[in-house]
């Protein structure tokens, strides 16, 4: 079993898997007991940052209100608990945090990482970046996300939301993405507690779901990600995100070396295997919404881009063609990627306009 030395406390790669039976607070309490408790984290001397993972407030693929509330209740001694998220191209982090607004009070406050002026400059993915001051020790960092069959991960991928820049697409390149996540982990002093919400099991990034009522909890976030990925039908050894953390010695990615505290991991694997097949079949049978990229190419091919178009005009046209998730930053990136290939642009009155490239 791997031992991790963090803040002077020897931790082990132990992952508890418990059933959610209607009382999420009691289920989490049981899971925390199974991994040895969090007495060193739940103290009046340390504030707590709960990094929730929420791509869009219009979707349901995020940790439930009930599980977040259970996490909050587990830190009853903390002077402040920050529910944290950053801006992305879907909108402001503060807007997406409204999902959990019923939990806000004097102790529990929403915190938009992109709005913080009190930052610390760190080197992330070969460049300097200003991260919010609340992310750093001595604050306790809790990472919670959904259980899903997404190769880029859940718990570790959630660190991406620490980046304050709303235009995060530039960091998605494979050669820097995994390193960026591990750099953030090291810069902030690691994840103190990982809570993987398996109320539902999601296909991919969250396209479809099936109810599983399962909760995974551990102090070694890499171990939690590894166990969750295995249940989701993924191979942790072929997940670059997990392997980058393992290579740096930040946690355990070998299932055989992780102490899993559960009634029967084998029966859980079988249960999740059946659910994965159901999700895959359901996903394949559901109609696919048109993608921004393919719709943009079609608009170019059929002549709509023969005239110069503003980005706002392109967005309206894409939405008319059925692309509901067309936003300014995503469409702008899509247009720029086609420059010199299928599109050209000029600046008119301080604004870029685009059209089909002339032969």
C-alpha cells in the first residue's frame, strides 16, 4: 500500500465505497470513518475549499446538492467553507454555483475563482498563472465530481476549473493538459479529500446517466480516480491523466495496491459493467445534436460564408441550424482554426469579420 506524507500526516491509499441509501450525510460519515476519519482536516483553524465540478448550470452532470451538503456537514468546525468554481465559455462561475444556493449561509459562501484579486503567481504548464489565494494551504482542498466513463477523468480533471481564464480551450492540447493538472495539484499542495458522487453513473462527459447510488471517498485523489475509472469500465493504465500523477509520485494508480473498503468490489464491477452497457446502448440510440465544427464546415460549403460575417452573425446562424451550445468564445476559436485553410478575415471598425477563403 502506498503511503503519502502530506502536512505531516501519513495517509494511505484507502478508498471507501458505500451505498447511498437515502441519507447522504450518514453515508458520507460512514465512508469517512472507513478511511480513518478527517479530524486533522475538520478544525476551527482551517477554512475549507470545496471545488465542485460544473460545466454548465443547464445540465445535471454535477455533484448533487445533497452530497455537497453532506460534505459541508462533515466540516462543521471550519470557520468558512468556500464552494469554488471559475468562469468558462458557458458563463460565470458565480452563475453556475447557484445550483447549490440553498446551502449558502454565513459559513458556506460561493466563490468565483476568476474574480479573485488576491492571487498567487505560480508556474503552470510552462507559463506563469495567477491562482486564487483560497486554493493554497493551510486551507483544506476538497475535490468532488460525478462518476463517469470519461477518459480525461473526473476528480483530477476537476482541477482544470482552478484555472481562472474562461478561455480554457488552449490548455486542452494533449501534450500539456495532463501536465497542467498535475502542476496545479503540486502548486496548491494537493487534494486533501476526494468525493466521487456516484448517485448516477454518467456516460462519457455526462451525456446519459443511470442511477447507481454509490459513493467513493478517499484521501488519495489518484486512488479514488483509479477506482472510479475501473468501475466505469476504463483502464487506468491507459489514462494519461492518472499516469501523469503516478509518474510524479503523487498517488497510487495501481488497483492492486489500493485498499478498497467495500462489501464486494467484484460485485460492484459487475453491477457497473451492466450499467455501462445500458448507457452505451441508450447513448447510441439517442439523436446526436449537430456539432459546432461540422455545422461550421457545412455553412462554408453551402455558400453562407461567401460574404464577410461577424462572430455574432455566425453564432445566430449556427443556432438557427440547431447548434444550441454555440457561444462567442467557442465559435471564435472554431473560426480562427480555419484561417488559412477554408476561411480568411479582415478587421472592420475594430471587429474581425470572416468569410470563405477565395481561391
